[in-house]
C-alpha cells in the first residue's frame, strides 16, 4: 500500500457524492453529438421538440401557441422564410409593440454546452437580454455541432467574406438558482426548439 493511500485514505473509501459539484459532475461523454446536444440542452432548461417533417413543425408550433395562449398576438421575427408560419396563425410581426415571443432560425446548435448560436442574420444587433423572454427556434439536425469553435468555423466557411456580426449564444433557458460569475450578465430565456430531421 502506498504512503499517500495510508495517509489520505483510498479514493474508493469515500462516497463520490460528496466530491461532486456542478464543475466536476460526470459528463455525458462518448455520446453521439445529437444526443449530447439534447442532454445538455435539456439540462439547461430548454424545451426540445423533435419533428420528422415540416407538417410536424407546423403542428408543434401551433401546440406551443396554444399552450402559451399566443394566438392572434404579436411576435418578433426577422427571418422572411418564417413569416408564413406567423401569417398562418394570424400573428402580427410588423412593428410589434409588446411581442409575446421571438421566432427565429439559428446558425448552429452547440452540443458540448447545449446552447444555440446566433448571429446578426437572426437577431440583428440585439443583445440576448433585449429579446423577448420567450423564444421559439426552428433548426435542423444538420446544424448540431460539437463545439462553439466548430460553429464559428462553419460561419466563416458559409459566409466567405460577408461575415455576420453580433455572434452570440444563448445557453440558459431557466432562471439559475445559485448565480455565480459564470452566469453573471446572462438572461434566462424560455426557449422552445423545434428540431427538424434533415439527415
């Protein structure tokens, strides 16, 4: 038996529970990227809805509207491809004064932290805390990447020379109980993700 083990005891003798915190908690390693994203996204408080086709996306979007009583209200949306989804449900998106929610696409979904990566193409020059508290995101499974640096690399390749600005992530989808320096300045969002299978 080694001298250190005699003095400090075996690590097997102690319960692992006492040694765990949010910083050294076991991580979901060796998961496929899509499962890792789902695990971390849900852990952050996001609401995840998997859709096999566009018809399911429309149905699930209506379910979200019904659940929150957002029909015939105001919505904030900058993406012209999503306007038809709002028009079908009689939602005002032109100069909304008090939008109930923000509807958008995203650049990528980041698996290792369960976050959503945006740029000025989705949120213009707004900061996350300037967006409505409720957000509905439409994304595809091909947008799931492992790390934020992978996301930035894809943005660089996708836009070649006309790079978007205001690149940011939203990671917290519910109010953090114990705020620390890692969550300082972040604003929690009630976020629904409609994830469309495209692979």
